[in-house]
C-alpha cells in the first residue's frame, strides 16, 4: 500500500523511501507507476519499469533485469492456498531477464515460479499463465515452474499451463493453448494443444517499446 500512498511524492523521493522502508532495491533509472504491489523482495535493474494500474499480490520475489518492462493493468499474483507453503513447493516468484517484457491486461499466476528469459515478451493482451494446479490424489494445490525462453514471444489471448517450457526464439500464436515442453527453437506453436506450425524468426532488436 505504500506504493500507492506515496504516489504524490516525486519519484526520486519515492524510490528512496521504498528502498529504505521496504528493503527493496530499485535502480535510480528504474520506475514504478501507480500500482498496488505486495512483494517481499523487489529488485529493479537499470531502466526497468512497472506501469500504472497493476495489481501484484503475495509474491516473494519480483526481480526485473535491466530494461525489463511490465505494462499496465496486469493481475500478477500467488494463489492464496499456496502463499503460506515453503519456497521449494511454491517459490511465488516472477523473474524477468534483461530487456524482457509484459504488455497489459494479462492474468499471471506466479505460484510455482515464472521465469522470462532475456529479451522474451508476453505481448498483446488477455493471456493467462498458470503455474499451479490441483493434485487430485493428494487433494492439494502444487506449483510447477514455467519458463519463457530467451527472445520467445507469447501472443494475445493464449493460455500457458503449469510447467510449460517454451524454447528460445519461439512463438506461441494468438489464441493457442500451450502445455508441457515446446522445445524446438525458432518455431511457431499454434492450436489447442499448441503444436509446431512453421518457422519463427525473432527480430534482431527488442520486440517493441510499449510503455
């Protein structure tokens, strides 16, 4: 709540306040918009940014490398049932590599751990990423780490299931449902379930500047 309550202060003062009071590590060139952020360990590298109107709840860690970006109006959280569990079962973290990004209006579950490789992108809007599910025989929730490889792209309105691992420089096409290992580099994955459908050539530079 301090992030919202201190929003009227100049950013240079607000950044120092957040670092000192909450023990965060926000680089002088990083920025946070007016968002609700409930994170124990937050680290923002040089040029990293979190936009306005995000709701980030119950995370143990949110680490964003230099140039990493989170856009606007995302719901990023850890499931209530998993938040009290140990880090081995439910790390509850979002780790974003250098120059990786998330646009806006996505639902992102980080209960089992979500990891963005360098230059990767969650683009468009309305994609759901889940990193936990019900273990029916044990009658409990379990986290499953989920990975988006270096320079990979996830398009609009996709569903990414718990434990998915997307290879580097690959694309999950709009409206697809990815689950499990998508291991072929430079491939377009499409459909339900997502399967290889042609070649994807990742751009040489960052995907785009959406802030």
